[in-house]
C-alpha cells in the first residue's frame, strides 16, 4: 500500500512538472519563431559545435577559430552556459564528458559526491517516510560536492591547446556586459518563481523588485559570476575548492534556514574527478556505440534496448508516414520496461556496488538480451521485473521511480578530428534553488546542484533489503546522462556524437537520435524532430499532441496504458558525412549548431 501511494505521489509530482515544462516549451516555441538560427547548409568542413544556447555555440566557434581544441571549446561553452542557461548546468554542478582524440576514447566523471557527513537517512522524515521531492530539493540538503571544474581542469591538462584562462574570456565578458534574457530562461523563471525567489541572491538577480521575472530581451549582468570565473581563470580550480568561494558555498548550504545540508570545506578539498573506461557496444553490423559506464545508467539502458530490439520482428518497419509505427512503439516500449527494471535493480556507483555477475557488460551480453527480448509478446507486460544476467541473484531491492530533470548537452568536433560529447547538470531545473556569490559580495552568483536527490530516498525496501543507489557518504548518485559517441566498426572512424537533458527521458531521447539517424537514415535534425516516446517501466509515454489517434488505439488494444506528456528533450547531435559535419539542435529548447 505504502509503495503504491509513494509511486502515485512521485507520478503526480512528475506530471505536474511535465505540465509546467509543457507550458514553458509552448511559450519558448512561440517566442522563438523567427528568432532561432538553424543549421546553415552546406555542411561544415573544419569544425562544428552544438549546444543549448546560441551564445554558448558562438563561444565554442570563437575558441576553435583561435586554434583551440574540442576540449577547449567545450570548456568555454560550459562557462557561457553557466551564465545564460543557469537553470540547467554550471560550475555548481557536475558532468560526464567523453573525449575522442582520433585514437582513443576517455570517459571523465565529474559527478557530484555525497558529503562525508551524509547518510542513508538524508531524505527520510522523522516518521521514516521519504520526503516530498521539492522538500528535499530546495535548500542545502541535496547539495553534492560540485565536480565540474575539477574534471574540466584535469581533462584540460591532457587535451587543452589554449591556456586555461583564455577559455573563460567569453563568459566573463558576457557576465560583465550582460546578455539578453531568452524566452526559455524567462519562462523557467516564471515556472520556478515560487521556490527560486526564496533565495535572496536569485531573487535580486533574476526578478524585478515587484517580483516579476526579467522580461525577454532584458540585459542581465552577473558581476559575482564574472568575478568568480575571473578568479578561477587565473588561479585554477583550486580557487573554487578552497578559500573564500568554497567557504561561501559551505556556509550557504549549512546555514540554510529551512533545509540545511551537510557539505563541508573538507568535502570540497577532497573532491576528485574519476577517469573511467567508456563502455563500447557493437550495434548492428555497422556501428560501435560508446557511452558512460556507472554511475550512469545511460549506456547500459540504451544498449539493452537497442540490443533487444534487433531480436524483435519489426526491425526495419519502424517508420510509417514519417512517424514511429504503433507496432514498433509496442516493441520499443516493452524493451524499455525490461531495461528500466534492470536499471532500478542494479545500477549505482561502482565504488559502492558490485556489478551483476562481476561485470556491467553482463547486462549487455547477447544471450542475456536474447532471453530478455523473448519476454516481449503481442500484449504489453505493463511492468517488468529485473533479469538475472548469467544466473546472478541480486541482494538488492529495486529503486522506485523518482524525479530527475534539468541539464544540458553539448558536442564539439575540432579541426584535428577530436570530439567532445558532454552532458552537464545541476539536476533539477534551478538545482537546489540556492545561489552562492562566491563570497564576492557582488550581485549575482551561480546555482548549487541538488544532485543528491538522484539517490534513492528510501535506503531499503519494505523487507529491509538495501537499495543499490541509496545515499552513502562519498558516493556518486546514479545518473541517466548519456553522452554518446558512435564509430564505424569497419575502420573505427568517428561518425556521430549525441546526448540530451531530460532526466530518465535522456535514455529514450538519446536512443531515438541513434535509431533515427543510423537505422532509419534520417538527418540529425529530422531525427531530433521526431516525436518522443518511451516508458520508465510504467505507462507508455507519448509526446503530447504528436501522435495520431490510431497510434493510441493500437497500443491500447495491445494492453498499453498510454499517457501523453510534454517529454521535453534537448538533443544535440553532430554527425560526420561524406560532405562534412552536419548537426541538429532540439527545437524544444534554444540550442543551435554552428560550424565552418
Ligand atoms: N540529474 C539527472 C541525471 O544525472 C539529470 C537530470 C536531467 O537531465 O534533467 O541523470
């Protein structure tokens, strides 16, 4: 009973959020008509970028023109995003970055960690019940140790070409001179006002004295962020992790009046990014798909789905009249259920949990996926249970569905064939709704993440079995972020970079971009423009207003509980073709692709 109530309340919160997002998207799309720059044909010959805001893409191009590497451009773009898309990602958060240098692939983990004083009771109320999502999010409680800057700095030591300080110039200039509030930023300020206005720094920066968000086109300056970025550009990431900036973050987290957290200055000093081994999986005859290993669940879930789909009879029959066909959607959402069941059971920080059968690849083993695919029948299974790869019996309980949304994805390919695919996040839209001015005393600042709410709020199930992704000190919360690079199997050449924000939807959006481009032969933009679809092992979810009645009828007749949701992806894709680099940016957000 308690379980179904909790699942129900998580679902209601989720739907409320999705509706808010839908409104934001509708406003954004209306305001963007005639404003958004699109990918300019012909394809780019030298380099290309794709990011969630035109100013970020422009900063990337500026750095590439100056001789910067793909990683240099990614850093400059990320610093601009901290300023112009503050609701999604930034220096107060974390990221996963894949880097291809033309020969080998590296996976950089800048995920937040739980403070040393965090424990598995963190999100439980005194009566033992889990907190409501926003109760946990707003304030200091869910703030994890930010990982972005340390990770970027270490990657820069290996792959940077321009000096670190140069990469901060575009963002510092914009923060000082100001940038125009975009339609999406404005709509997110409206949607997030209730909680964001409780933070005095955010209220003063983003809202007029009477409380309205600054209008579209308003020139927004952020002197505190400019000052913090200048200090980091001169002194390196240490300036952020020790001293006045660190002290200010810690104080704001620990002294939060309503919801204090446990971050300490020692946690910041101790933060270390991790270099992990990317997971690479063959897909069909042609492709090798590389993505992020745990603590991300992204690559495992995506490749489980793609790996199961090849065993189902609809292969090649996916698109009908330009839309995913109902029978293909049946197969896709069924394999989604199976993949999300494994995700809930198994995936968590590999420093804390053992992979099933000793190896995460057991979840991708061809025999295992064949067996799992055989569970898909003509009627929907409704919800799936986790499988047992190679006979493995898990001692863990599955995690219940929770909210996880926000985030930004960018790609860069440079003139030397180096590629970056990075997904970056402060977790929820507006993160912890808590800003730090870095101790500068100037107006403005940067937002702190609420990444700890990506842990399971409940440490155990009703029988007392532990949940793999429960809160533990020093642990990294499970993620859905799926930066992805695809290579040709025949000669190992890079062909595509993709990824998206969108919480667990990231997994479906990224899968759609792979299927659309590499299986159905669409351009990146056509693939992104397809309506979104998927299941998180509950109802079948279809993007609102994008599918005909007949699709609902067929799916319902096959036993699906179908729900329409806004499903706001933010896909950015770059692809190498015989003509050069082409790309796509998600019309549901404000991103652009630029190249030369
Ligand atoms: N925090 C989520 C994750 O790491 C991402 C949130 C989002 O994309 O909106 O999986």
